[in-house]
C-alpha cells in the first residue's frame, strides 16, 4: 500500500519536472537556440569570452595590407612597363600586389551612383 | 486594416523608387544612410562607395494640387575615397556611415558626412547666374589686349542653367582610433559630437585641428573590455545633454556642464532582465543599434535586435513602451548567429509629431508602430508592390501552424534583404526606405 502511494508520488514528481522542462522549452526559445549552438560549437557557449567577442566586433571589417609588399611592388613596376589598368583588374593573385588604384572593388566608386541615374 | 501615422483611414502608398533594378548589386551601390533635412525638402543618401546623392522635392504644381512634389536628383558627389592607414596597415573604407544636415543659415545647404575615420562638412550651393561682359577678358577667358580697350564695360549678371555645386568646406580628421558609428549636430548649431566604439569627441564646426574628448571607455587593459559604444546623439534642445548607448543594452545620459570628461553619467537607463531567461544570445540581442531622441526631447527610442523601446528621460529603470519588431526570430537565433545576421544594425526613427515610430526588418519588410492607438503594421519595399500611387498592402509573417493565404512563413524570409535605414519627413507623412541599393519613397494617400 505504502509502496503504491510512494510510486504515485514519484510519478507525480516526475510529471511536474517534465512540465517544468517543457515550460522551460516553451518559455525560453532562446535556451533552445543556445542548446543548438552548443551542439555545433561546444567551446563557444561555455566560454562566451565577452572580451573576445567585442574585440572581434572592433576588428570587424578591417582589411589589412602589407606596406612592405606594396612598396616593393611599386619599385618592381617602375622597371617594367606599366600595364594598363584594365588588364591589371583581372589578376589580383600571384605576382601582382594590388595597389590602391586598381583594387577591383574601388572602381565602381569612381562611377556615378545609380540612384542619380 | 488601418495604417499607422495618423487616423483610422490612413494608408501608405508607393510614390517613387530610385536605383537600378538589376539583380547583381555592386557593393558600392548599397545605401548606408538616409536623412531628410530640417524642412524635408532635401533627402540625402550615402552609399558604400563613398558617394552622396541629394534629392530635392519639386514644388507642388498648381496644375495638380493633389499630387505631392516628387523627389528628384539635386546634387551628387564623391564624399569619401578609400584610404590606407600605413602605420597600422589597414584599409579605411569609403563607406558613408552617417549623414547629418546642419540647420540652414543662408542660401546654401550644409551637411556632415562621415566614414569610419573622417568627418567632412560639405556645402551645397546653387549657381544660377553668371557674369558676362568682363572688361579685361573675353568670354572664353583670354585676356584682352589692354591697349585695345577704349571704353569701360561693366559686367552684367545673366541667368544661366542652374548648377548645384558641392564643396568640402571642413575636414575633421585624425581624431578617432576606432570606427566612427555616429555623428550628431548640437542644438547650439556650433558644435557636434562624433562617437566611435570607445570614445566620443566634441567638435566645433569651424575648427578642424582640435576636438575635445568627452567620453572615453577604453579600459587600461583591453582584456578587460566588456562593452562598446554603439550610438550617440545630442539632445534636440538642451545643448549640454547627450546620450550614448552600449553593446550591453544600456544608455547613459551625460551633462557636459557636470565635468569636462563625461565618463560619469548623469543618468543610466537599463531594463532589468530576468536572470533565469538569460542565454548566450541575451547580451548580443540586447545590444542597442540606434538611439534617437523624440522631437520633443522628452523621450528617446532605442533599437535592439528584436525590439524598439521608448524611454521617458525621467525614468531610468525601465522603458515606458516596448514594441516587438520580429519576435518570431527568437527561435532562429542560432542560425542568425551563424550567418552573422544577429549583428545587423537596424536604425529607427520618429515621425514629426512623435506619435509614430518606424524601423526595418528582413525580407524588405519595415514596421511602423502608432504610440497612441498601439496599432502596428508591416509593409514591404519591393518592386512588385510598387504601382504608381498604389496602396501598400500590410504583410504578415506566419509564425507557426497553418500558413494563411498571403502570409509568409519565417523560413521563407530573405535575410539578405534587410532594411537597416529608414527616414521620416520632419513634418509630413512621407517616408524614405533604403532597400539594399534601392531607395523607396512612400507617402500617405491623398483623398
């Protein structure tokens, strides 16, 4: 008899625990998303590293260029014939070090905005 | 369904769209800022290619008294060029982060435009007359032989085709180590502030070789960095007050009369959060991407990733109003983190009477909230819904279960079509919405 009541109690407890878990899932979709992220990138969630995230933010979009390479390329180009700008646009890899004048994404800025067209 | 902005029968209509239709959008053409001037007659846009385009509203014609003036191109110029920082081996993007108009003081118009590092004051002036009949030179500019001049000729001003010229009058450079995210003109019309991730500087509009640092949150050890400045704005009528928002969802109000360095705030606005609901994403989505004072100066509005909040400056412990922009994204935060969309910086704006607010979302949707009626509406800026003077149909996102006709499901939203920048005319129900490389102008229906 007492076993039965104990049994019933534990079932009730288990169901309230389940309910709470379900409520957690229902009430906090963020936690569900966090679990998903944790599954894919375990270290990311456990060590949020506020400072690391912020430093990533501060550096976002910063593009680096090497002034040493740039100056050496300029010196090299002085000895060679200067190629026309259009052919340079195609090769940005290999021997060619991009110079400010012919970085491909810069060209459109010299053209008028399409909003004004 | 009633629109938002005024009255129950209010409806928004398409008026104009600017920009190319082609699918392949060049990075340089992406609009990065939109701003009406104080009268609303001028509308400026900046793009990633460093260019500024200013539209001017045509005078309402007497022939069509019921049709509002159209916005047509008034001036366009290259504001910023790409640069290199040789010391740090960094490229400096020419993208225009913000444009702010100066109050008009004479016939010319002036604005401030900024990229990550340099702020420029541009003067836009009109020339519609030219002098003809010079005494000492020919029309083509050649000097006349002085011995052949026998009589005095006084130049006369003749009308010419309108020419609009933009010239950079001031260049405010070398004051920011980090990327400038905001500029704001002070109500004293003499000074303005510029804010980057860690510092805020105060400038005088006439002086370019000096600026005063008024906020510095850089820690001595960068490892201890916990938050960055995300936006800043001057109070609209109290010239000693400004606010700045942070990546932790807080806003600090500072009074420049209190101290030269405003590291200690006068007011600190933060909504208490429920610690049990805290997750990895909590801080990221609480980061404020924009802060704007109401025209009255009594309230301010902040935009974080999922909501817009209106704060009463007299109450620091919680906002007075909270509007959900796209709450359905809360269950998509994992993917939005992976594709970086969770870091998108949406702006927000007030209408002229502070009765309504507007902000953008994804899928080229934008949202408007009426503060009085508490009604809200979702509209779309797209070519498909853009028939001349066509009424915009409200859109609805289906969050689960059965999708009704005309609804769009969350998974079908295009997260590459983001509306980050919107502007509301200071006096009328005319709005400008930037959808990637296109600028849409909508206005209320004239009955």
